[in-house]
C-alpha cells in the first residue's frame, strides 16, 4: 500500500463533496487518502461582495498555503475559482470530467403571475417581463458574480441586482427568506449535492465563467507520487477545453472578478469556442466565436481573446481596469 494522500478541502458541503469524489477516484486506483479541512477567507467573510475582496484566489489561497507548507498533499477546487496563474511550486494534477457548465435561475414562485418561466430564454426578453405582477417596478435578482450581473443587465437593463454571498446552502436559504424574484446559481454545484430546487431553470443564453462545472486537483510541483495517482482520472477533453477558456481569461484581464465568459466544447473532432466581455453595467458587449481541430486547439483561447480585443473588447477591458483603480 502506498503512502496516505492528504486531500485538502474547504468545509462547505459542495467542497467536501468534490474532495470526497476525488477520494473515491483515488481509492478505485488503489491510492489511500484522507480529507483535511481548511478554512478559506472567502468562507469566513460572507458580507463583503467578492469583487471588493480581490476575489482572485480567495477560495484557494488557504489551501495553497497548506499545500506549500506540507500540511496537505493535494487540494481540490472548483476550477472556476482557481487563478489563471497558479502559485509558484503548485501544478495541476488532474481535471475531472466536466459536469454542467450552465447557470440557472432559482425563482420565487410567489412572484409569478402566470405563464411559463421558460420564456426567460426567449429571444425576445420582453416576453419574460410579462410574467411578473410588478411590471412597473424593477425586478430584483441576486448574485455576487460580476459576470452574471453584467449578462443579466444586458438582457434585462431595468432590473435590480443584489449581492448574494455564502455557500450553496446559505444562498438557497437567503433566497427563500428574501423578497427577491430569484437568484442565479451554477447548475453543477446544486446538482452535485442534490439541492437543485424544482423552481429553477437553466439560462440558455448566459455564457458561463471559464472552467465552470469543472473540478481541478493541484499538488506540489515535485510530488511525482501524487501526480501519478491523479493522472488516472484526468479527463483530457475537459482539460483541453478549460485550458482554452482560462487562456482567454488570462489574456483579457486575468481575474475571475470580471464580466468575462468563455465556453469551449469538443464536437466531432473540433473544439468550438464562444466568449464575451461586457461592461460592468451590461450595456456594452463584445462576442467572439472560433473553431479549431483538437490538434490545433492549443492557441484557440489566445486567438479568440486577441480577436475580441481588436474588435471592440479593448475599450471595455480598459474601462474595467480604470474602474478598479
């Protein structure tokens, strides 16, 4: 029997589920392991909006420190939370097969007048407005994500967006107790821990955060044992697609606290990439779509970002940088 691999994880239900998933995959390949619980800054401060906390790495920093100081051997992350530039001495060990990349709206049934909530995905957003009794006042949607706010305001510019922080369980409770019309969640997170409510619908028009729905395992650079252990469950297609999405993000602004979205998918031997950048208020949007064969896809994210910047995206990126100063 090999050495016991210590798996670092945050303490939220979703984080523990992800770490337990990795533990199960290790066990199937005859690598014993145990879970080690680490608190993150993002779990402790649930009041300050993520974009005011310097969100990049906020959920990974504590695990990085534990990894580099030898308290744990591997760390498990929601990949969209991982900075595009890993800490020195830390390397990817595996990317698990991606779950749903989609965002979904958990809506309040008592705010529904009549009609079909699937109209939220209609090409004509005004049809969705007619579902509410409060047609003459702004609808209030909750999310802490800059990206989700910008895309929602681009589609529904008269709506009010409120901040919503906390782990999945906390956020669902806040929605239930609030006067909001609804709140936006990542589908994968709710589905993994079997908490997706019936009163929810996938937002087909909303592009996800880069690497949304994927789980990443990292370890120390020189730890050949853990690299070998995790290589058995690395999903190549997911690794390719998420690398492209993160390259796109890195070249544009480099942080996940920005209204940048990206999705790469493998279809029939090709990688199809879609990305966008929006102004913070959602009024401006620049989009890009590129396709390449899998063998030629390594530079697709960079190529897409350069195209976007040259076709209107640079102005939006500069405005976001200036707003952050």
